[in-house]
């Protein structure tokens, strides 16, 4: 698979997932939030959010590089990401979970920074 084909496929699928809700805005398939079509469309937004979070937390390192250059701060980031996910999934409250994790991370940066 060439890089051009990969970029084209990525662009088309990203556009399709963003355009499909507008194309079917009056459809009964999108009004049923428990339906398979609605869940399928929402997976795109969740996947893009995952990419943004990974890129923000670990930079441009792929999984192998991350494992090879693993540090204590990386372990803390993973712990906080998983903890925040669990907290949001159980409490259904995003902001308190986010601010708690952010506070823990900032304290850790101050403590770990030589």
C-alpha cells in the first residue's frame, strides 16, 4: 500500500464519517440513539478523540518507541488516562474527572521536575 493511497483512503473515510450525519439528518436511523447506524457514526468521533489524546500525551512516538523510551512520566500519563476513562464511564461527569487528573499531573510535573 503506497503512502498516497493510504492518505487518500484516510481522507475519504474521515470525510465520509463527518458528512454522513448531514446526509441522513432527517433519517430515522440517526434519531434512534441506540441503533447500530448511530453508534457506527459516533465511533469516528471517538476514534479521532483517541488519536488526539494519544498524540497530545505521547507526542509523535509510536507504540514501539514509547515502550523503548518508557519513563515514569509516561506511566503516570497512562495511569491518568485509564483512571479518567473509568471515572467518566462510571460517573458520567467529564469535567470533574478531567480537572482531578490534570491536578494530579501538574503536581507530578512539579515533583518530578529536577
